[in-house]
C-alpha cells in the first residue's frame, strides 16, 4: 500500500485522513507533519497515525507527499522538503488553492508534481477531487494518486490547469455555498414551527435526495426542475420568486475563482 505524508495537517488534511481511514486505508501508512505539537498530539490520538514536527522526516518516509498548507506558507514548506523529494523521487501532490505547477516546479521536478483539489465531504467518503498533471508525469504516477483520492470519493481528471481555479470555486468553495443555501432553508423551517432537529433533518435529507436523484437520472437540471413544477402548483409558486438566484450564484462562483487566481499570484 502507498505510504502518504501530509505536510500541513489542518482542516483539509484531517478531512482526507478521516475519509481515507473510513475507506479502508491503513493508519500505519499515514504520516502528518505539522508545526503545532498540540495539533500533532490530537491527530495521532484520534486517528492513530504517525505525527511528526519535521516536514523532511515525514516526507522521507512517504511515496506520496501531500502539501496542504496555506498559500502563504507553501514556499517555506517546499523549501523544507525539496532535497528529500529529489533524493527519494517521491510524488508531490499539492492541494494548495491557486498555486500553479510552474510555481511548484521551482522546488520539485515537474515530472513528480500533481495538483489536486478535494472538497470537505472527503471526510465522509463523499468528496470530489480534481486532479491535474503535466504530460511529463507518467500514467503510473497519476493512477497511484487517483487511486489514493478514490478512497475519499469521486475523482475528475482535468485536461487544462486553468480549470483548477474554476473547479475550486464550483466544488471546493461550492460546498460552502450549498451550506449557506441550506442554512436559509433551515431558518425558514424553524420559523414555520419545526424544531431545530426536525428542520435540520428535513433540509439535509432534501438536499441529499435531490443530489442522488440528479446523479441517477443524468437529466439536465432545468428539466428536473420543470418536472416538479406543475403550473399553478406549490413548486411553481416558489420558483417564481427565485429569478434572481442565478445572478447571485454566478457572482459567488466567479468571485471564488478570481480569489483562487489571486492566491496563486501572491505566492
């Protein structure tokens, strides 16, 4: 089995660790490197993984090193492991938003770099991850990383690196946008007299059911909307008040994609 080291063990790393373990990945093959000893103690205690304070020591033991730090910390993180990566020939996977392969390759050979963008449902095995690599990366390496991310959900292989900004906005940030919409549903449900527990159950199950139905049919979303919106009915009445929603969602996604580009430029 592949041995993995996370450089930077914050929220996204924990989501992946949790999802990988749920999917059957062995805790013995996961290493987390982080500067906070308190964080390391928490991760090793909760997930029974190896936790180290030294980035290079962690990367030296790994076949795949996943860099999951904040964009402003990536330069120092890569500096700390670049010699180890050169010596071991391991794969570097960056889940850092906005940072391009051309920037990453200043520290690690381009043939060893794969960019990935998972979203937080990876923690429950229901995530979606986009992967991108240059042509110099071999199929065996891509397959190894793809298999790793399939422990935590679906995988989409991109043919253009510029799509990573767009995917980040649509899927990684998109989870937050969906939660914001769910929050609005929840508030209305409570105002209608449902208890907090009932409101949460109604909203979560409705969104889950809609997603499963969409995946099972493959029909265009607009067609599915029309199927449940008989003229003069309750859904039709509600949808007539939602005409502005497209513009709001468009602005949210475009803003997130733009910020992804800015983060890469700030490195």
